[in-house]
């Protein structure tokens, strides 16, 4: 099976049989931002957040000093953090992650002239595995220990983190969008596996923001589902 | 060196892996080159944030040094909060309003191979928040989530949630941009020389 | 019975495919020349039904696709049409002259700005963008009595548009005007509730055989509009043997003079179902009405079937929140009519696939 296509259709149904215990997503843009404006009430005025949600925002940090440099807050559904060169919306673990797309699209529909250089469509999932054996088997299959046991004598080598990179399409273009998949033992779910995907796009200078938002609009759901498909496939494959 | 594009990633782990890919900008964020009003700084901050920043800000106010602040790197954490395990997600488009409910076309986002469905929601049973009520009209779009919520105390309950999608209103800029495109489109459409009166 | 045997070179084929939401007509005009009218995508599939069908005859078949027609922009008729246009580089694209009017041009041009997406307007915008970017011809515009295709065979085959007339377009533009974005107003997904005044009705002649394809045109009871307009402007020719019933058999698209003036007695009539909103078409009463006009009435699908079964907890929530629920996309039923392209009387063959049925 190819993982570097835009779709992994064969596993779209099986992916659904694996429901993550903890599920989240984020969209990150790098570029040039003015964090001062990204305060909860600004999102309300633009009809990007409901008023009640913005009013209940927590942990607000706004550094307002001749061109603010940080705005960071949490609502019931989102964590929004903006610095001068990075804009991020992340879902909260108790919410549906899909609407973070709307926060991004809404924000940059209004701020249509923002310069942006890179985009990341990210998903995080913690799965509970049925048995300790399955948990070990996942690590052993992704990172076989035979070689390590020869040199780490006396120890018990285990997989701590694995990062796989693949281009998102089959082109040879070095600037082609990349997909990064990270697999780790979950630190939050007992007997759990953590999957993180980062679909990453970099853009030439002066790329119209609209082009970037078209990717967010057209690609977000596929990227989100693709992440689940990858996790389901790897978990099933490791169990065989 | 990590690839440049990893700048666009984020994490969902409580403890990050041993390699920290954070670029320099994430470590050096704020430089207070001018005196700073503590009250302005504190406004809207939670207590821990205020405590963390107060000594730095005080010194900034007095001596205007460069203050380095490392913002917390957001993580998707279960922490002590609630989690939601989503079993079923639909996207709905409102097609008609009634006095006692609304009709919507539902598109299955959990299993996209499932067919679209038409559903009649009853206000008596479906909860639409006050904020969302004003969005309820034909053409508005919402998510309907069914899943299991786990409370901080470990209690598990089935939940259902309807949340409307929020969008900015049409802006003059977007409309002007559409008008420019319309003029160009029209010019191209006019190029067709095949628009002639009836030929038979 | 398989649908994958191609028509003979000298055979006319009218395939009507309707999965419960949307419809698509695939017409073999003879000598491997094809025309696709409207488009739909079957549940769980990526490609429009027309592409799947034509490719089943071999990859070269798409080279013979000469004309792709959008009868109107509603998304139950246009879904996947951009993909067909993209994969058939030799095909011309035809749509209503309405697209050149300021109102519809403005609506199409605003589609890429609308972050809601997913509407027939967006699909139409995609088609036009694609044609422009690939330096293909701008559309052929359908107006009354406009010849869109003429074969070079010994027995002529012609395809002619019968609508929309100017009054029809004027009427349609009044509805479009309401959908145009206005500064300060919320962005919404366009849900097609407007009537289909500017639909493209088609008239096909192959030798002595005539076919009337009714699109979604409605009967307005106003002179020069809707079906009255079509009849008023239609040149007198022998009546049609085959009829694609307009607007899913709904009563608001019924005009009895169509049956008496444009169709032979007992024509072959094909209706496609539609299930969306509070309306499910054709109603039983619609089928009864249509059956009074012909004994040869066919429908592409009985309906969309039962909703999928989800896990018990989810099913419980559905039952508590939703009063009524039904599937609106079924499998693509297929009525295929083939007849020889010749002068003189012909005997058509009718094949039914994938749930299509004869209305008794």
C-alpha cells in the first residue's frame, strides 16, 4: 500500500473501526502576523467564534507592547496561539477537532493580505491497544530490535519515537508537500499508542493567501481522515 | 537537523520526545524595549501566567531590559480535563426551517461511503445554543457529533452535540474581488462566436 | 445482463442514470460519438457515472465524447461535470445562455470566495475555470432552436436545444439575484430552492426517431416561459418517441400539451427520482398521472433504500434527536434505450439495470 498518495481508499472503512481515546488536531501557519489583534473579542466581531465561547476564554496571555508579540488563549473548543511568525489553532481534547478549519478560513478570509510561508495540517490520536503484547508488537514491528540488541547488551531497547517522512504525492519535486507521521508510546493512555501526522506545505514568497486557504478548504477533511487511515493501517499491520 | 516543514507541526503528547525541534522564535518571543504597564500586562491573564510574568515585567517596567518569554507550547493533553471520543460525525446543511424544528441534509464524515441523509430535527429534543440560533437558516452548516465524553472523575456518558459553523460575513473586499473576476469571466464568455440566432 | 457491451456503430443510445439524487444522460450519437447531459456520482464512488460507463467500453471511448451539456446548475444535475470536462479534452461544453448574464456570472465568480463551498455553482465555476486555463473554447450557449450537434453519417443525427428563451432567463435571473452575496451578510451554502426556469431542454433527431429530453423545466402557466415557451417556439416536426420526463415527474413540470403536441402516443418515458428536502419525487400520484399518458413508463430507481445501521448508542441518539430521517442517495439505476439509426420505423430495445424498473 502506498502511503504517499492523497487517499488510502482501501482502508477508509477499517479506519473507522479504530476510535482514538484522545483525538485532536491543529492547523499551523507560519508567516508574518500581528498577534495583538487575535483576541477573543476580535474573533466574535468577525463571526468566527460564538460570543459566549469567547467570553469564557481562559488563560489569556496578551503581550501588548508596541506591536504585541504573543496572543494565546483557550476556549471551550480551541487553543489559539499567535506569535509574530506563527499562527496556530488547536482543538481541545473534549471537542470535535474538525471546526478548527473554520477558524483558520474565517481568520484569513478577513485578513486576506497576510503573508504566509508554510502550512501544517496536523492530527493527534491516542489509541488504546487491546493487550500489552499488541503494544510491544507495534514497537517491535516498526523498529525491530535485532540490531540494537547486539550493541545495547544487557538493556531492553524499546521504541521511544519514530518519525517517518513521505512526499504527499508521487512527484519528485523537492518542494512537494510532505507528510510526517510520528508514532510513540502514548503518555496519556495506558497501553496506548500515539500517532501524530503533519501534512506540511511550504510556499514561495508572495504566494497568494487565497491559494493557501484553498488548500485548507479543499484538503483539511482528507488530511484528517488520512491520518486515521494511516493509524488504522499501521495498527492492523503490526498485529498480524 | 529537522526538516524546515516541521515548523508547522504541533504535538499531542504530554511529554515531548527528547529531540526538541522548536526553532529559535519559539524560545525568544517577547522583547520589552519600552517600559510596560503592569496592569495592561495582567489584564486577562490567569493567575499562574501573572505570577510567571510579574517579576520579569516589573523589571521591564523599571529598567526596560529585553525580556525573554518562552510561551507554553500547546499540547493536546488529556490532563485533568474532559475528553470526547467521537463515534459519529455528520456535517449538516439546513435546507428548511419549521416552527418546531428544521430539516437538514446530513453528510457522514465518519464513513464517507455512507449515503447522504435527510433528517428532520425537532427543537424539543435537539439543543441549539443561543449563539447558534441566529445562524439557523437555510444554507447554514453545522456539525453533529455523537460520542462518549469522559469526565475528569472518570465517568463516561454518551453525548450528542450540534454546533454550527461560524464564518465571517461577506466583506467589501471579497465582493470587489468577485466583481473583478466576474468582469474577466464575462469577457471570456463573450468570446464565444457561436452565440447566434436560431439556426434551424 | 451486463451494461458493458457498447452500442453498435449505427445505434442510437439514450442511457438515463438516476441514483436517487441527481441524474445523468449518456447519448450515443452514432459512430462512437457521444454526448453527456448532466452528471451525478454514485454513493461511495469517486468518478461520475458517465465516466465509469464510457470507460467501461474502453479508454478510447472518451475521445468520442463530443459534447458535455449542463442543463442547469443545481447540484443534483451537475455533480462531477467538471471531472468529465477535464477528462474529455475534445468535448465542447454547452450550457444555458443564462451563464452570460451578469447575475449568474457574478454568482459563479463569487463561488471561490465563498468558504462554505460544495454547491452546484462551485462546480460550474470549476468547469469554466478549467476551460479557460486549458485554453479551450468558451461554452456553446443553449437557446431555443439552436443546433448543438450534427453527425456526418449518411443518416443525419442532430441535437438541438429548445430552451431557455429570453423570458425564461429573465425569470431565472430574478431568483439568482437573491442569491448574490452582499457585504455584511452571512456566507451560506447555496441550497437550491429556486425554480428551474432556465433549464436546457433538448431535442434529438436520428433518422426518423425523435427524442425529447425535458431537463428540470417546469410549467409556469405563463406565455413564453417554461413548457408553454418551448411549445410556442418549437418548429413543427414529427413527435418524439422517447421522453426524459422533466423535473423527476413532479406535477409542477407537467403540461399536458407536451404529451399531445411533442410526443407520439404511448412514448417511451423515463423518469428519475429525487429525494431531498420535504419532497420525494416522483410521488405515487405523479407516477399515476404519467402512466395515464403512456404504458411505457420507466423509472431509474425505486428509491434510496434504508439508512445505514450504526452502533446502538449512535442509533439511540439519532432516534432521540431526529423525527424523520431518510437516505437521499441510492444506487444508480439505469434505463438504456437503443435503436438503429435509420429512416423509417424502428423497434427500440429497452434494458434495465441496477434497480431500474417499468412502472406498471
